[in-house]
């Protein structure tokens, strides 16, 4: 994903941050919908739905690519533009720390959420 993030930087200057963020979000939603449809068909027709596995892999890869182009890379780069040089280090540290805390919350609560939907 690092290579995609590096490629996103010139795209941000060319297309604009808002456009890339919206484009990334849109295709992430489309990928989720495609994955949900493929999984639903797979579980309903387990015998004749062998095509759903490759479709699921393609939708996940599509999601990862558009996440790296939009919501995955833009927030990391915007922090440096929003704050002055004096506050940039502290602001970046705070944002990165908050990102890791939110990721930790997702990891710690995933199993409970998964069990609640069964």
C-alpha cells in the first residue's frame, strides 16, 4: 500500500484532495456492495457459484487501492498543511496517536461486534 500512497501524492496536486477523497469513498462503497452481493450469492448457491470467490478478491483489492488513493493517504498529508510549522510536530503526533487509538478500539471490539450479529 505504500506504493499506492506515494502515487497518490501527485494525484492530489493534479486532481485535488476533495475529488480524490470523494472518488475514493465512492469506489470503496461500490467495492463493499460488490463484496456483499458476491458473498450473499455464494452462501445461497454454494454449488454453482464458484465465480464469487474471484469476484470477492477483486472487490477487496479494489477497496484497498481506492482506500490508498483517498481516505488512506490524504489525512496523513493534510495535517502538515493545516498547522503552522511550530505546531506541526505536536499536531502530527496527536493525529497519529488518535489514529492508532481508533485502530486499537476497532481491533478490541471486532469480536464482540461479530458475535452480536450472529
